[in-house]
C-alpha cells in the first residue's frame, strides 16, 4: 500500500533519498543539456532543502518509492524534485504525490501548482498535461541561447 506523508522531523535516510532521486533522474543523463541539478545534491543539501521547503515521501510499506519538494511562491506552489523509483513508475505514485501538493497549495491558499520540466522530456510534458498542467512558458538556463525547459501550471 502506498502512503504519502511529509518528511518526518526525525528522518535520517538522506543518502537513501538522494539515491532515489538520482535513480529516478538517471534516464535524463544522456538526453538533457544542461545536466540535471540533481547531480549537485548531497545528503546534507537535501536535509537543508527539506528544512527550507515542504518535502513529501511516498512509501510502499517500509520502502521509499517517491518524493517531491514544495516551495510556496506568490501565486503558486512550486513542485520540484518529483521523483519516483524506476521500479515503481506507472503505479500512480506521481499522481498521489501531486494530490498531496494540491492539498498543500489549498492549505496555503495558493491557486495553482507550478513546475518546470526539460524541453527534451516530451513524455513528461504529456504526462503532466494529462494531470491537468498547461505549458505557460519556455525558458533558458543561464548561458543558453535556446529554451532548455518549459514551465507548466495547474490551476486549482
């Protein structure tokens, strides 16, 4: 049974969480440019990120299978580092995490969710589109003269 819950205050498996994120994002390594910011994460920076943002974990029993980090903005709740274990993808875990994000946005009186996805990851665009997100912008990472990611938004 999949459970979704905020990261508990006594959570200590930051290395396990980092491994999950890196495994979930590994398919991007040969596809996207610039490289994923996930490669700059460490257990310590993840712990700091969880203190600064709201992090949710997905578990299948005692096994960590997914995560996301949420950051309030002026007009939306930003969804970042949404990661699902490759072995567990296609089981609705991403949708469950986004339902938790929607509940958090409503709790914070924010009218929308926002996320960024790389321009090359067309399948992600389609998945987020099926979940109610709409493309709102194409943007570039610093130093790039072409779009490198798209912004998507879901009005709640």
